[in-house]
């Protein structure tokens, strides 16, 4: 039976008593110099508003976190 393993898209349905926080990686690419990297992101879901608040936890060397954006530290342009 192929019916029981539909957990792949259980991202929104799972309620395991953890914090409603999701972590993922986002690919970075500078449009100017073509440098690529990764950003560790996390989403905090506000219980009041239901909105997601995205936080950038860390980025590959050569990129900088600037508020909710990631910029190439050489070109100073958004790489998200
Ligand atoms: Zn660059």
C-alpha cells in the first residue's frame, strides 16, 4: 500500500508541540560577480497574526546579513 507515506508534504500539518519554527537554507547568488553561497534562514510563525517572520541566522563567507537581506560583501548588492 502506497497510501501511508504522505508525510512528505506534512510541513504545514505537523503539530508535535515544538516551536513553530522552520529552518532552511536559501541559495545566494550575487548578480554582479556571480559568487554563490548559502544562507541559513529560519521562519518564526507568529501565533497572533499568523505571519512568518524570516530571520537570517548565518551566511557563507563573502556575504553579509543586512536586516532581512543578504548582500555580497564585495559588491554590496542583494544576493537573495
Ligand atoms: Zn558580488
